[in-house]
């Protein structure tokens, strides 16, 4: 047993490996919240954010992803590009392990949020255990909650916590120091003396007001700052009353819980006045669903924080938005609405287990424009039984509307209803690492070219919309010679590529030296898109 005098704990956000990385979505909010609860229980907590660095290095694509070389293997510097190059984003494993060892902590908590990155989280745990053999390694997060056995089968992982860790991790830490039993610690998964896996009931924080404001002092505010000031993330509610088939949150049957508006405003005040935040992202599943509660938050922001920019990047449910609310959101600092659409097909919405939003979507987009709000509508492509033709129709639907389109390629989320069904029918990809959008995990080999085409068509549509916003009227079918071509800038290059697309329905890319080449794409889908566009 470790010394009871050692109350040092280190929390770690691992690096990731992928074709892309979005730093503004990687603030380790969950770890900061757990850190605050640990401090409240008398522990000395520090944080290693393995993603809080601009460092990245190109690494070999995993063998199971070699099929993606056809779609991502060639450089493309055009504004229509997808991905190029598989990279390790963040600090190296040895660097993280060395910094952890310097703390002398008796317990290390490591986040394993996404199944696709679970092996990187495990490599982080292994590296830390190699230099801190006497420290306890505890893992938590969405992946840990859904598949704790995958983590616990590794000898360097001592415990897994499923669910919410604000109460569970302080209880575990105290139990380890005192030698008391582990049987009553919510969410704890561990091996007993006979190597049998023991799973306690999932940890849930029923009253969110019991959780202190996250330990924002541990965050690397310089790395996460924007050009006009600092940024922060807030989760003002947890859970979701919707039952979308692809989502693990609603499928967990956990009650939707909201924080007290006064506590939310206090957290915003801390972020703004102490850490200079000028941008706040609400990461709720359903920020605007309770109109009275949300209005109370907006009124307080308008009164106390003029000039603040707000966003809800995790998505807003369109039927919850009405004209007066959107006007107030604009006054509070919203500039853009991220709308969770899923599909514009009623049949597909039903398959996804989502409410039918099509009777209100046009009105929401129109009223958002009147309120001075831009919209980004997120649609899913490549879901179970979903045709890629319907995804092209989703893009066309938004071509004449006040919205950009975000194409989210479907991936099976452990813990969701879809995951259970796909597992039962043997349709899951063969590796956890493939459970990410960039891997097109459910696409059959013959359909991957269609999925990649839909992604590229989404880029084409959004670029067309950006030209329209800049009042650039130069789109026309025009043949483009292959080979090395000089372009004045990326915009002119993009225009030339789209004009050539409208001419022969082929999607092209550009290398750094100006060499133009053809991407693998589905001509049938390209023609469907081009013929239905209002731009033609």
C-alpha cells in the first residue's frame, strides 16, 4: 500500500493519431471537472494535457487502414481537399511518462474517450506504468464506460471507472490510501484476487450542483486561445432524452440533468474575468431543449458579459429553436448555429430513431437568417442501410438555403443501439481503430468510393457557398487541362476545379507544385449532385 501521506494525483489527456485534429474541440473539460472534485476531497492534483501543443509528426498509416491510401494518400492543397497524411498529434509517450513520473503521484487517471483512440490511450498508460510501477493506473471516459474489459485486460491498467468520475475517483483514491474495500465505489471495474472482473454499477452524478466549477487553472489557456482572446468549454447539462440509434448517450437511459443557471454563470464569470475567455463553447447534447432554463442563461449572459461569443458545437435540435429565442441567442453572442439534422429524408430519420424535423427545418433556417445567424447543418452519411444517393440529396437540399453542410461519415459508437445490432449481425469493423469517420468503417469496399465522393461533394458545396457570399460570380462549366498549372491563390484554384467539375463531373486535386490530378470519385453521384444544383 502506498503512503497515506502521498495525496498527489495526476490526470492525463493522451495524444491522438488520425488524419486530422481539431484543437478547439479538445479542451479536457471532463478531467478539469474531476480535478476540482479531487481537490475538494483534499488531493493535490495536476494535469498533463498531451494535446496542448502544436507538435505533430507524420507516422505510418496502420495496416488495417491501408485501403484509405486511394482516398487520402495524395497531397491536395486545394480548398476542396479532404485529408493527407496520418499523424501523431500531441506530445510523445516518453515525454508524457517522464512528466508524470516527476510528479511522484500515487495515482494516474487517464482519459479514454473515443474507441478509435483507445490503443493510443493504452500506450500512454503503458509508458507511464513503465516509469511509475508503484502508481495506480485508472482509466475512464466514453470508451472505458462502454468496453471496460478492453482496457482492464492489460496488466498495466489497475482500474476502470465507468460513467461519471467526479464522485467515483475521489472515493477510489481514498479507499486505496486507507485500504478500505472497493465494493461500494460506483462505476469501478477491477479484478479480484482470483483475476475475475468485478463491475460495480455505473457512476452517475444525480445532482450536478454538487460538482464544483472545473479546475480551470490547470488548463493551458495559451494553447487554446483564439486570435481575439481566450476560449473555454462549458457543459451545462448531462444526458439526453432523445433515443437516436447511433448515439451512446441517449441509449444509456440516463436521466437528462441540468445545472443550476447561477452556477453556470459563475463558471462563465471565472473563465472570462480570470482567464480572459472571449469565446465559450457549450458542449451540451441539448442546450436549447428546456426553453425556460436556456432563456434564463441567455438573459444573464446578455446582462453580464457583453461582447462574448458563444457557440454550441455539439449541435442544437432544430425544433427547439424559435424566432424570439434565436434573436436572444444573437444578442447573447451566438454568431453561428450548429444544427443537428442527421438527414433530410424522413425515412432515414426514422431509421436513426430521430424525431421528424422536416416540417420545421426550413422555417428555422429562414428565421436564423433574419436574426443574423449563420447555420451549419450536420448530416450523417454511410449509416446502416443508408444509400449514398440520399446523402447527395441531403447536400442538394441545403444548396439554396441559409446553411453550410457538415458531412459526418457514420461510425458505430460502442454503447449505442446500432452498435449492439451491428455486433450481433457481424457487421462491425475488425478493429477498434476503424471506428472513426475518416475510416469510412461501414462502407463495403465497392462503396467506399461513393462515401469519399459524398465527403468531397460537401466540400465543393461549401466552397460554392463561400463564393456566393463573396459575390464572386465566375462558376461555369469549363474544361481544365491536366498537368502543372499556375494559380494566383487557393480561391482561384478552387474556382477552376469546380468549373472543371461542372464540365465533366470529375473531382480534382492540386499538388504543391501546381500539378492537377483526378481524385477517385463516383461519376454517378457527381452527376446527380451537379444536375440537381440550383447553381447550374
